[in-house]
C-alpha cells in the first residue's frame, strides 16, 4: 500500500488487487456543515469509502 493513510472513524472497504502510490490519504470523517453553528459545529459526519477490485491510485491521491 506504499504508506496509504486513513483518517477518521468511518469504514473503508478495499477490494482485491488494489495498488496505491506513495502519499495516498483517505478521509472518512468531516465537519457537519449543516449543524447548529456557522460554518460548522463540533459534530462530525462519518462516511463509508468503497474501493472496488482492480483499482490503482497514483501518488498523492486524496479521497475526501
């Protein structure tokens, strides 16, 4: 995986034959922009990331 890093508490599913370049980052959590305060409150939203089979990500890719 060449140093792939995952940030957040969301779920990540990676299929078979996955390859990644250096510096790939996956973010599974973000601010709640629809919260009570502007631009966002202290609550967060979790996301599930699904990467299928036979996927290759190049260097420095960010999945948000």
